[in-house]
């Protein structure tokens, strides 16, 4: 029972108000700050659950935000900053996982579902139309027949 | 064929269900290090301000230069970290009885707190570097104290443990690995 | 004594649920009317018993009976009454009680209002519903009993997590659960139909109102949760793509697909086995959401008290309910006869496209949410999947979905002319161009290009849906009186569709506005300091101390002016709850309907003379939730459609025509 209580406490405490970015972190250059915020939103706060370092008030998140800003001030490009962080913490910190063998299914999956679904739908509709020709649809009118013939000839 | 198509949702669900079941055994908080088999980061940390010179290697801070030659363990700790106190006897035994050189990185700590903590609990570290702003620890990929890294003779990180070291981890993972790395 | 009564009622409910399931199933199989009829009183009795148990638990909370563990853990004598009542469902055990309360209410509703259902179908629906009840009652009694006593009783309780002591979150779970559990009706109808071996338009007509009701409440539940996150988490984020949010979003997406495919079954007797599958999947996703939230298998910001034992139990329930029904599906679905035929360009075709895109969207969220788990158990490494991934993959599916949503209703059944539909939409096209042009001009290139797409899509959805309505009532093509008459006599479901579709546009408008053009100021302010955000002046007047019932608060006062004119006084708070030792931010919001001014008070600075203040301007953000409420209303309006109330004669006629095997039984 005690363990459950402890787990409950731990779980609840993670949902703290996200008052993350502190005034002393904000860079004077707005363009640089905007880039810093965008990068922060892509980086996972490792000690918290599924929050970006931009959302989290954990001390490590703050250290990483400061680090990102320092790298930007030093003139690093956005990708360089990301690399700097992934060199130390691995791809795990990226909230948008990089495209590679182990994330293939993740990135291709949704589109594969769409394509397979579309193919399935197409086959289904075509199958139905085959039946439909005999049963449910009205026969072509003389005008439609003429247009169809014209279209078919054009293809030849 | 057509029957198989209707069975597909069930088969997919079966896969998901098995995944859920296996999912209970994993620990979502355990994150692998990106630095395994890579050289330890280059750094030069000063000693904790006010720390008396002690230890075989003469203390005076910790730098990456000290991490080559023998197999060593680098332990990231802080006086405010409660599990650190729990693992301290294990670290002490490792250093004094089991013959492994242990270096410490004192993570984001007040110097006076760290010194009091060390004098109260004993200092098993051959040298300690004070990482007051936590930057060097970020280079190590530290995300929570305590963390321990095993470094081989060439100064490469070979093993990382997050959380307090337990006698079990030492017996089953660290000591065999130290033995292996010393031979290799 | 009263908690024991509740416990006893719960145990009794379990046995009644068994009575509701087993005899009716046997009765339906052997055509035994008396056995089938047991289901009706059993469903009502189960509901009454569960309500009694729930009332007992509520009583324990209301009178602060600290000899009950659940009350100790989640309540405090000084807690305001509203949160004593809502605190009942603000914890794991109580929320499961609410779950089962909803489940039995839905079951009893079928028993009472389903008089015109064929007896075998009704018996089977109630039986399946009863089986779900058995599963969850066992779950509560074995792993999550809320009536456990503590001896000796402590003097006071640990209090409820202060984040939950909020009107928005107080009523979020009931709506959410009504949605989740409401989909159990679609599931029970689907399983019953599979057992019966037949699905026809009458079946769809019976299922649709339940699905509509569930969908509407789930929409409201999700909207409330997002609104709560917006004002409570202190910076105005309203959707995080967190696993727990995704867990509620997946059934919503699948339920939306179900809602639309059921129309095809109802009107055209087609897509039957697909609709059955969707009904099973939608409820399974609801169950999976419950599992994910409570098993701790995924990391989430919002995790409930996590206990693997409960996780295993829900997983077993999921395996039985989903696995069993999908197996039944694989056996029975192939024999369902395909119905009405249609050309690809037709209303049916549009609804098929809608289903394809919604299913893809569901799959996208599913893959993204569970991928870290899959990768990890395959020992292939750890990966984080967060908001940037979902934004990148979800939008390409969502955009065509909304475009098609507007065109679909213009297409006639069976076969349609896409060209003429698009021609009739010219007004919407003009609106899109105008909206994008005006936005581009006013904002002069600030914000991402995607923002213009968002504005265009929002205009398309909103105006296009209204154009469809105008087209239907022949507005401007005939006299106003005539159009008015047509509008009045239009089926409620047509009204509902227009409202819901148009509101999708409003929500998109809000999402786009705040994502693209939000401005912020984060600074340490001393009393008297001013900050300027989006043309508004914020003067910080100072911080006062306020005593709440179970908290102490620092309350800041800000005077907002624009061009020297006072607009509002905003009073954000930082509350410290003494019992739980937690602080919450109560942001202060002034809404102009077109935008929100948002102030959150942070920590005092080191020397204590200044406070960290976050001020935000969120353009168009209220429309996210206005749209959400509108969608729910659309669903409810559609629910009042006349044909849902008189669905019975339809089937009798059809049954006679097709020579129905399961002829009506004498009993009933």
C-alpha cells in the first residue's frame, strides 16, 4: 500500500505547473530567442515525462535551455545545436525522432496505412462496380454511350 | 484469402496485446547512454574549493587526463542527493576493498555542503572535480544523480549505471567488467 | 455502516450483472423468451445497485468519513463541498466507480427505451453490456476497492491533488467517461449483431444515437481537458500530444469515423462489416486508453496512481473484450451480405474517404503513441515521440479530411457529379481566398506559411458548411419565407451536421491563431512596473495575500490598458495548499472573444522584491473551445432527430420483405 501511495505522489508531482522559461534566460536578440524556443520545443526533458525542455521547470531542463542559448550565441546553426545535444544524450532527447532504420515504421507507418487503405478501398469499389454494372446502375443513355465511345477511341 | 483478411484485425490486436504484456517488464525511465564505447569527454574540473589535498593521486580536481592508464569508475554525486548517501558505502567498499579507482564529479553542489558531506560520510574518491554549473556533467550525458561510468584503460566509457549502485550491480556487472577490461 | 452497504451493493451488482449476461444469451440462442427477458430487470437492478454504491462512496466523501481509506487519501475536511463531490471521481478507485455508473446507466437506458428492439437483439445487447459490467465490477472489487476502512481512522485526510480542485477539471472526467463508456453501446450492438449474424439499416439506426451521444460527450470531455490545461498550466498550451491525451483522442477519431460509416449502413445498407469493425475498435481504444493511463506502461505527465497489478487486470479485460469480439468478427463478418452499390464519386464514396482518412489519423496517433513501447520491447533502443512528430504527420491527413468534409454533403447518394458540387461551393472558395489574402496583408508575413493554410482551411470548413445549408434550404433561390420553411422542416440531423462541421472550422481558426501569432513577455516585475504585449499595457500593481478554504494564495493585480483606456483588471494567483504542499498557478484571463490576455504569476525573485510574470496574448484561442462546444451541440441536435425515436417499424417492414430468419418472438 505504501508503495502505491508513493507511486501516486510521484506521478502527481510530475504534473507541476509548467512555468519553465525564466526571465534571466531570455536572450536580448529576439531572432536568436525565437530560434532558441523552437529548438527547446524539439528537445525532451530527460528527467520528466514527455515534456520538452521548453515546458519543464526541472533544473536540468533549465541547464539545457541555457546551453542551447550559449551554443546559439557562439554562432552554431540550429542543426549544430541539436547535434551538440544528441552527441551527449543520444537520439532519445529528440521529440521528433530522426529518420533511420529503427524509426522506419514510425515515419512510414502512417503513410503505409493510408496507401494500403486507399488500395483496399480502390479494390473494394472496383469490385462493387463490377457487380454494379449488372445490377444497380442505370444503363448508359445514348448520349453517355457516345461520350464513352469517344473517350475510348481517344485513348487508342 | 478473404477469410484471412477478416482475421487480420484479430492478429494485429494479438500483437499489440503481447506488446502490452511485455511492456510491464521494461522501465520507461531507463535511458541508454549515447557515449558507450566513446572516449570520455575532455574536461578539467577544479577541486571543491577548500578541499584539503588527499588521496593517492594527490587530488587537485579531476581532468580527463587522469582517466587513462587503469580502469576507473567515475561517480557523479551531490550532497543534496538522497540516493547518493545510500550508495556511498558501496562506493567506499569498491574503492577501499575491491581495488577500483573511483573518481567523483560533485554535481551542482555548494562547496561547504559537499565538504561537510564528505567529512561525515568519508571520502572514497581518488580525486573530485567540482562541477558547479553542471556543464561538464551535461558533456557526460548526466540526467540524474547518482550516475556511475566505467572507463577503460584507453579512457573510453564502457558502462553506465543510473541510480544508486547496489552491491548486486557491483558484483554482477561492475567487477566482472573491470576484470575483463583490465585483461583486454 | 454506509460504506459497507456500498460495498455490499457492489458485490450484489456483480451477481446481477452475471444474471444480466448468461441467461439472456442462452435464452436468445434457444429462443426462450422468459430467459431473454431477465436482461431488462437485471440491467435496471444493476444500475440501481451501482448507483447505491456510488452514493455510499459520495456520502463518505461528503461527510469526510476518514475511516475510509479512499477518503483519507483524497479528501480533507476543509476542502470545499464542490471538490468533496468531484473528489469522488478524482482518484483511481472512484473514477472506476464513475465508469461503471455510466456503463450501467447506458445499459438501463437500452432496457427501458429499447422497447422496439427485436427481442433477441435486445437480449444480446444487454447481455454483452452485462459482461462488460462483470469485468469492471470484478476489477473494482479485486484490485480497486474504494470502501476499504482504516483503523484507527486518522484525524484528517491528505487532501485532493490541488490541480484537480478546479471547476474545469471537476467536470472533465464525467464527460470523458460518458464518452468512453458510451461507445460500449456501439460495441455491444456490434457483438450482438455478429452473434445474430445480421446487420441492416435498422441496426444502424439503433446504434447511431448511442454513438452520437457518446461522441458528443467525449468531444466535450476532450475540450474541457484542453481548456483546463490552457488556463491551469500557466502558459496557455492547449494540446501536448501526451499519451494520456492521445488515449482519449484515438477513440474520438475512431468514433467520428464510426458515426459517419453508420450513416452509410443506415441509408444504403453498405459498409456493414467495416462499421461493425469500427464499433469494436472504437470501444477497444477506449479500453486501451484506460489501460494506458492506469498501467504506467507509457510515461505521461498526467499519469494516474500506477499499479502494474491493475494494469494486468485491465489487460486481461481488454484481451477478452477486444480479442473475443475480433475473433467473433473474423468468423461472422465474412457472411454479412454486402448491400447497396455506389460509384466512387458519391455521398457513400465521400464517407468512405472520410473513413479512410480518419482511420489513418487514428493509426498515426496509435503508432506515434505506442512506438516507444514497441521499439523498447524489441530491444531496438529508446525513442521519444512528441509533439513535433505528431504535428508533422497528423496535419497532412487532417487537411484533406477537412477539405473533403465540406464537399461530401454536396454529393448525392449512389453517384454524383463532383464538378457541380465544386461549382456550388464557389462562395466558400471566394471566402478562402479572401481570408488568406486579408490574413497575409494584416499579418504581413509574420507567422509560418502553415498559418495561412490553417486560415484557409478554417474559412473553407466554416463557410462551406454554411453554403451547404443555404443550398439545402434554397436560400436566395426562392423567397425567404420559403427558405425559412425549408429550414424549419429540415431534419434535425441536417442541422446537427451543419453546426458540427462549421464548428470544426471555428476550432481550426482558434488553433491556427494561437499557434501562429501568440506573443509573450516573460519578465521579473516590481510593483509599478509596466509591460507591453500586443498593444496592451499591463501595469503590475502589487501582490496581496489571500486565504482560501484549504490554501493560502498570493494574488497579483494587473491593470490592463489599451491606448490609455482601461480594459480589465487581472488577478492571477499562486496558491499553496498546506496539506499536499503543492503550489498551483491560477492564471487570470481576460477574453475579448477574438483573443485572450493571459497573465500568470510565477515565483518571487531571490531578493523578494519582484515576481516573475508571464504575460501572453493568444489571438483567436477562445474559438478552439467555442468550436468544441459547437461540435458537441451539433451532435446533440442531431440526436433529437425524429427518425431515431421511431426506428422500429422500419425493420418490421424490411424483415417481412427479406424473409427474416430471426422472426419476432411471442415474448416481449
